[in-house]
C-alpha cells in the first residue's frame, strides 16, 4: 500500500471506530481513497476497479443501500476539527458549495447559482460550515439545500427517497443555524462566525447568532439600512392592497400603472408576494425574457428584484420595504428640520 494510503488509514481510524460494522470499516477507506486518489471518474464502478477489485457489490452497498446513523461520525468530525484548529482565534465560516450536475434526478438539483462556474446552472447547492485558524480550514458540516422546485413536489421527493424529516422547506440561513447548534453542543472553540451577504441579509439569521451568544461579522447588501442599537423604529401602517379589476399598463421600471376614471394613469407597485413569486419562477429555471413578457415588466426590473430581494422570503421582503418607507420618511423629516434651522439662522443674523 502506498505511503499516503497508510497515512489516510491512520487518519481515518477514529472515524472507523464510530462506524461499528466491520464491512463498513473495511469499505470506508477504499471509498475515500477512490475519491481523493488518481482517476477522473469518481462513480462507484470505476473506483471499485481501481481500489477495490472484486468488491464492487460491497462498495456499492456501502454507498447506495447502507442504512446507518451518521451522527457519531459527525460528532467525531467536530472533535477532530476542534483538536486541529479550534481556539478563540479560530473562525466558523458559513458559505455555499455548489456541485454542477446534469439531468434532474439527483436530489436538490435545479437551476441555481453555481459558484465554481460563476453563473446560474444546473447544480446541487450545499450549506457548508468550515472551522478555520490561520490558513488551515477544516469543513465540519455540509448540508444539502432543497429549492422550492423540490419541496413543492411531493411525488418527486418520494421518488428520490428524501427522508420525510427533510422535506420541509428551509432557507439556507435556517440550515446554517441548525448546523451551528451541534458545533456549540460539542464545545467546538471559535471566536467569531463569518458569512457573506447571502446569509447576512437575513435578519432571522443575524438574530439567531446573537441569541446563541455568538460574535459575528457578516456581509450585507448595499441597500440594507443599518441603525444604531439605541434607535427605536416606528413602523408605518401598511394598507392592504386590493386586487386590480381594471386593465393595467406596465412601464419599463416595473411599476404597475392603471387608468383612473378621469383618464390619468395611477401607479401601483407589485406586492412583495408577487415579486417573490416571480423570483421563485426564475430560480426554478424560467428564462428572464419569458418572465418579463409574462408579467409585463422589463428584464432589467427582474434583475433589480433579484439583486434586491434574492434569497428572501415574503416576510423579509415586506420588512425590507417597510424599512425603506420608514427611511424615506426620516429623510424627509430631516430635510424639513434642516430647512427650518437654516431659516432660523437667517432670521437671527438680520439686524432689526
């Protein structure tokens, strides 16, 4: 056996002890060696030919049909990661990992943003947690994200044999928080949680980190408003928008326009529910041009919506709009106060 394979087996030993079953303990090193060893094809059959000649059936059973609890392995991974890089100067990094795929049978595959390709493509997306210190990262959790095109299709979930407990729709920030809890329970040592704007835009995610007593630093979208902790917001009363009962005209800016009785045009915005529904159609693979034509807006409007509301649910989109409305009111109030102050200074500077 090659030197690196000997080292791999020594490194895997604490994990193999957690597997329990002797056949699993024998197949696991072979499978891992096939993944990281030479050879382009990483499916079971070509790997079995390279590293497990004559053991194809057992290796295939280990991957495809073996039913075993992954919790002991995940607990051991947390322990080993903490031993290697844990400490108060370590950070826990939350991010996405995408795996480009072909076809539509792999669980969670859909048209999503694939970071390795730098564009939207057919792929699986996973939420990853990485414990890092200095320049040494160790991934401690990796959980598959199911887009709405999967969670809304029960027959598809059953056909792919997705466990019942994982069929409920969950956002990526919610998955990340759920994966942080085992790390906390295992006493993994880190000083701060880091995440990009894909997670930082979610208020429940930021609040969840604070509620867990964690220090955090996250990216935020450029349109997100930030206030000091001592600022008390007064939320505006939102009027219920009724259904349109008359023909509408849609200008390029995406604001709906409908005629008044006197022939003038009245502007009415898309509701948050409508915007999120359009973005979900886009996420499911609908073409931008087709969506623009279907909903009577420009393609630029859909891209603007994606930049502004991408990844949000309806409640977060409503909260964002409420904050924008409140910010506009505060700006108007500030401008009026500045005008009053300027008028008062001019009045006091005159000699009577």
